[in-house]
């Protein structure tokens, strides 16, 4: 059996491109863009509103948390005041008593032994810290 290529002998073939799939895909893309465009504008408004309210509440949040930094020389920084490691309890107790949520944010310098870092966290928890966040320097 021989395979014939080219035009059929009787000339009844369809030689125009089929535009129906192209139109279907185009209409689907138009519908997707019509649905997605309002969502993009709504998320931009929500982000801007959140940023403005975040700046207004910056000072209040700063007063609600206690920041601890374990320094490389063995001392601890409590809300920008540097104290000896042995005096951490005396410096931390009144701050946690004033804090309404008991949040303590702990940072650590490089080269601090793991045991020293964990002992600061344990002491903060023992003094009444209910939430402890560990952040990177």
C-alpha cells in the first residue's frame, strides 16, 4: 500500500486552519485575567494598610516585650542595659512583672556555648516568661 501525500485527488480537503481552539484558549485567558486583576489590587491595599498600622503600634509593642542579648564576653544585654550574667534575674524580674504578655526575645552572639544560651532561656522562663522567641543577630 502506498501512502499518498499532498492534495487529495478529488480536491475536497479542508486547507484552512481551525481557529476554534485558538479562540477558546483566548477566551479562557481573558476570563482568568478578569478574575485575577481585582485580587491583585485588593492585596496591595491590604499590605499598605497593614504597614501604616504597624508603624503606629511600634512603640507599644516595644514596651510589651523584653529583649535579651547574650554577649560574647559573658554578659547579658537586657533592653539595651548591659548586666553581668549573675545579675540577670534582678534585672529581668521587674521587666517581666510589667510586661502584659510575658514575651522575651533572645539574641546570641557568635561563639557562645550552647549551654550558656540555654541557661539564659531557662532563667527567663523561670522568672515568668510565657513566650520566648529566639532571633538571629
